[in-house]
C-alpha cells in the first residue's frame, strides 16, 4: 500500500459535466486498481483543498474524490438554485451515480457533515461507510461564541450588507488567517504552502460574481435545518443511517461543541465517536494522522466483517 503522507501540491482539479449540473473535483487516485471510491465534502466557505493532506494519507487504500460543492471552489451554483444540505446531497449523489463510483466511503466536515447525513440517510445504497468530522448538526443547547454570528448573518438583508463589506475591507490573506484561527486549535499547524494555496483559492473566488450569494444561500439552508421540526430533520435522518459511522470531534472546536458527541451516540445506530483533545473544527487538516488512525481502528475492520 502506497500512502502519500504529504502531497507536494494539491491534487489536480477536474470538471464533471453531469446531466443536470457541473461540478469540479480533485482526484487522488489509488495505486490499487480495485480500491473502493471515497467522496469528501468540505464545510461552508471551503473547497476540495480542505482535504489535500488527508486524501494523500487515505489514497493508499481508497480512490479519493473531493468535491467543490456548488457555489464553492470552481463549481458554479446549481441550475435549480437549491443550496440546502439536501440540495448539496442530491448533487453528490448525482456525482456518485454518473461517475459510477458507488457505493462509496463518505467523508464530511462541518456543513459537509450535514450534507453527508442527508445523503447517507436518503441513499443508503450508495454508502459503504460514513465519517463525519465536526458535523454541523443542530444543537442549540451547546451554541458557542464561535458560531453565534452565523444566525445573524443568515437574516435576510443583514447578510447582504455584512458579507460584501467584509470581503471589501479584508484581504484574502486576512480571511484565510481568520478561517484558520477559527478552525484550528493551534493555527501554527497550518503549513505555509497550504496557506498560500488557500489564498489563491480565495482570490479566485473573489472574482466570481455569485460567491457571496452562494455562501449566504448555503448558510441559510443549513440554518433552516436547525429549526426544522419535521420528520426529516437532521437528527431523525441520523437515526436512519445504517452504514458504519465514525464521528470525530475536536475538544477545542469553537464552532461545533464536542459535547454534541454524546447526543450523536443516541441517534446513529452503528457509530463510533472520537473526541480529539488537541484539535479544532477541521481535524482532517490539523491532525490528518489522527483521523486516519481513527478510521483504521473503527471503520476498516467493519469492512471485512
């Protein structure tokens, strides 16, 4: 098994022209011809770049695909305008089906975790396993100082004023640094080359006229799930996930309180939960080796059972 512990640069980006949508993705091919596929879903404001080092580690055993979800990275908004978690899940399902990848090992971070729950619950036939890293699932009991601004930004009119002003008054470097400061327990763990790559991604995003609207649409779609009382609200969907599931939380995550892990054990029927004491919101970037070790311990053995 060949593992690329530290890719020198991001894996190449490719365009997928699907029947109902256009998506871009990065591919870390496995040297194993029969390796099962894995699909990686980033968080709000992120892109496929969020998975570079982790995909390098996992590519020895999995054929790895990281999506730029609609409105992020290089992927344009969807034709139907649906940027709710369910809309993003439908896009991911289309990618799996039309590329003939399934069933896949699914990974999701933050908003990508919320999307992954939708996909795993509604299309269990496409799943081998599910790994959720600080998933953005409703838990108002543990609202944090780090996420209290998100409901404010999601209010119609307010977000339209605040987001453009923030973009205009801060440099790409400052925005990337703010993201790392809020997502890592120790921001110094962000490698300099990955930081530069993230700046380039933000600069490219600034040139896209839909960038702010896409961010707000995805945020508002996510926020609505927090107040959904219906039978397909996120925690009800979690109870329908049957694939082996791993949930990874960071004890120092300022956005998703790690105490949510206790609630997760009550809803996911086939899950293991790991809380990393020295990690923030993006453990796959800050500690890819620990997330890999957790996957090897809890998910890999279930695949041979």
